[in-house]
C-alpha cells in the first residue's frame, strides 16, 4: 500500500509538472513579454466586387448578381478576436465576424430564386448575410527577435442568408454549415514600435473555396496596446446542387489590440 501511495504521488507530481509546463507563462517576443490573452476589435467600410447566386443550382433557378441590386457599398463591418496564448508555442483564437447587407434596387432581368419569380424594373429588397464564427488552433513555428510565424487549423461555422422580396412575393435561402480552414499568420517587427502582420484562413478545392486574408501595419503605443490599419479581402462560396453562391468582399480596416 505504501509503495502504491508513493507511485501515485509521483504520478500526480509528474502530471502537475506537465500541466504547469503547458500553461507556463509565455516567453518574451522581441524583447517584450507576450500577454496571456489578447483582444482585437476591427472595424471599417466594406465593398463588394462580386456577389453571384443561383438557388437552386439547376434550370429552375436563375444565376444573377446582387451587385446591381444592392450596389457595391460601402457598408460598415466589424469583427472581434479573443486569443488565448497557452504558452510560447500554442494558442487558441476565437473570431466573431457578423455581416449583413440590406438594400433596395431593381433586377436587370427576370429572376427565379428559391421557388419564387421576380420581374425586372420593379423595386426589390435584397438581403445578404454572412456571419462567420471560428475557432483556431495555431502553433508558433518561429519566434525570432524581429519575426514570428504561425500555422494551424480553423474550424469555421458560417451562418449565411440570401433573401429577396418584391411586394407580396418573398423567398430566401438560409445556409448554416461547417468549413475547415488552414491558418497561416506572420508578424514582422520593423522597429520596437512599428510592425506588419499577415493573417489568413483559407481552403480551396471540392465544391467550394474560402479565403480571408488581411495585411496590416501596426503601431505599438504601449507594451500592451497597439493600433493597426490595413486591407482585408474575403472571397469564396459553394457550387453544390442546392446552391451556387460566390462573393468577393474588400475591407479597409482599423483595429485596436489589447494584451491582458
């Protein structure tokens, strides 16, 4: 019994040491301590250069563009990140990125959409929603004095809607689904205060594709607070039996990042 107790104590001590090692304080990056948690809020105008849909994706649906109906923008968009740096190598990141566009316009031609028929020339109300919720695991493959790089995987849940209404006629297509993505990111600390960042979630192949890529220039106001400006592009869609939908969005972004 005594030997069993000693073995149990050793096992518990080993488990405790392993746990503490996994969640040990994150080491310094480029001479500054890395925070355990990071919050980033991003906002700015968004434009669309492409937004094509056909529902259903067969002869009973019309392939048409939402751009002539709702315009190219801009509209206000925002998103938020919460990053948990587990240790110097491993991190988890949560993203919430809602987007809804509602505008009125006219269709350039007759459209059959989701079981309803719409005529050109008459006012039509259109809605395009693409809410994105993601959980990313990433691993730091480089942690140098000037540069850092991460690779990982992102589990994305999309909550999308396309809807049309013309008088008493209305139809919509809702789509909630899961998309796995590859995550890549990098940071270049040009000076102690100025840095450039690249962040991407992307996957191509099969019946669809998705790319969300941002390039930003940042200024570190304090050791825990930085301000960023840049460009983000979001492109992708699906080509399946029930839905054909591809959009290309462009963002001018301003972001603030806090380390906790």
